[in-house]
């Protein structure tokens, strides 16, 4: 099979019902942070946010992104970081648990 049919619950999407060859699809890198650094156009042009999570996080009271492994948490953060680069009102900083010094954190309490 050389082509795929684009399907979505969002009937307004310009891609619904179109066929696209697999050779034209860039499935990206291992995580959103790496894509943000190495292939920013994928987040710019290819990020699909049908549930409006980005707007909810930027404009609403939400501030923490939780999810299972490979659910897109880092991609959401990377997209928000990308948006912040052209905004004076939005500042984004990535914190990774693997870089946290938990011993120091517990000693401070």
C-alpha cells in the first residue's frame, strides 16, 4: 500500500479525505524536544491539536502536562515553547525529572 487516506473527527481539516503517499510523510524523531531542536518545521506545520490542549494550557488555568510514556507530553511542551519564541507574554522552561536532584530537594524541606 503506497498511499494512506487521511481520516479525522475534525471535518474542517483540509486534509480529511485526501490521499498522501508514505514517501511524503516525515514521522519525526524520538521525542518532541528533539524535534523542536532539530526539525522545528514539524512542530510548526505538522502539530495536530484537535482537542485544543495548547490553547487550554496557554490561556487557561492548566499548567501541568501528565500522561503515559509516548503520549505526546513533550511535543505539547515543545509546541508551546515554539509559540513562546514569538510572544512577549509567554515564557517556557523545560524541566526533566531525570535532571532533578531529589536528594537536595528533600533535604531542603
